[in-house]
């Protein structure tokens, strides 16, 4: 004997009710997971910038520029200090920047030094962000004589800006607390030179190299009579302007004076960095 008709309907109704409840529960669980994941991400971000374990104080933009000038001065004078790289310095930073630092003593073994470098990734307070060219002759840590944990760096040929680079810079500002962004171009930049020549010849660069030409093209078109050095500086200014007007994160911070974006130009022959705009 089967269920009487009314009971059969009841069974169907109950089944659909359970399904609905189940769906709701799943939605709630999903929402909970999203919130939990958000909190986890927030925790990771917070831990990365944990203010209770500062490696170094967050510098105001003007102070950060001064520090970069001083570092570049040491570099050009042939007197680099390679700060934050010595054994003592690493041990000092270790004790002040993460919880297990006490287990690392002065005179790090190779293994301990490797562990220290790995743990430093969980806590960092770079005082400036540098967007520079990938050119092997312009490594920012060397030309500014800075060491581990000092500079947050994005490098792309021609110091162009793409979404991933912008996201990295926003991370450096919003999560790590850096207040100075420098777009660093350099003398005889091969990427800008190649873009100018490719555009002049009305050709395409091979493979993905064309993406660099496309990124630099608006600058080349806007400076039709510019020589290479003029175009390199115009390209720096173009990227500086893009960062200053980037919403929703950077523009508000720049407009309030909290963050400063400036251009820089590195001379390959002298090693000198000139800041193009001290604003
Ligand atoms: Zn370059």
C-alpha cells in the first residue's frame, strides 16, 4: 500500500522544504566561508604589516626622498654600506620584527640566515616603492644603497605600468604603509628606444615584446620630435601621472598628501639619480 494522496503531497512538500532549507544553509555556509576567507586574508595582510614588530618606522615622503638621495650619494661616491644586510643587522631586525627571533643568535649560520630571510617575508616595512626598468644596469637596491626589507620594487622593461604592477604598488601603499612611490627611468633605456624605432618603422615587435611597445606608444605619439632621452623622461612622467590619478586607492592618498609619487632619472655613466619632480 502506498501513501494516501494527501500524505504523498505532504511528502513532496516536505522534500521540497528540505531542499529549500538545504539551499539556504548552503548559501549561508558559502557566505560564512567567504567572510572567513576575507578575515583570513585580512589577517595575512595585517600580519604582513604588523605594526607591533616594526623593522623601521614608516617615513614621510620627504624623509624617504632624503634617504634615497643619501643612499644614491653613497653609491656614486663608491662608499656603499649595504645596510640591513650584515649579520648583526639581520639579527637586530630579527629580534625586532618577528616572534621567534630569540631563537636566532648573532653570527647566523647559513641555515639560520636562510630562515631569517624566509621569515622576513611575513613582516616588512619598506620605506619606498620603486617602479623601475628591468635593465640589469639599474638595480634599485644597489643604486640607492639599500638592503633587505627597505624597498618595495616593481620592475618591468621601460618602467611601464600594467595591472599587476599597479596592484603591487597599491599593496605597498595600502597594506605595507609605504608613502613614497618613485618611477625610475634611466639613460639609454633600450625598451623606450625599441618602442620608438618599432613605431617609426610602423612594424610590430616580436612576441609579447609588442606589449611594451603598446604601453609606451602614447608617449611616443605625444612627443613626435622627442629624442630618446626626452621620450624616456616623458615616459616617466606619463607613468607618474597615471599613478597619481589611479582610483580608487592611490589618487585619494596622493590628493590628501599622505602619499607622494615622483619621477626619477638614473644616469648610467655617473650613477646619479635625479628626481624629476619633487612634488
Ligand atoms: Zn630601460
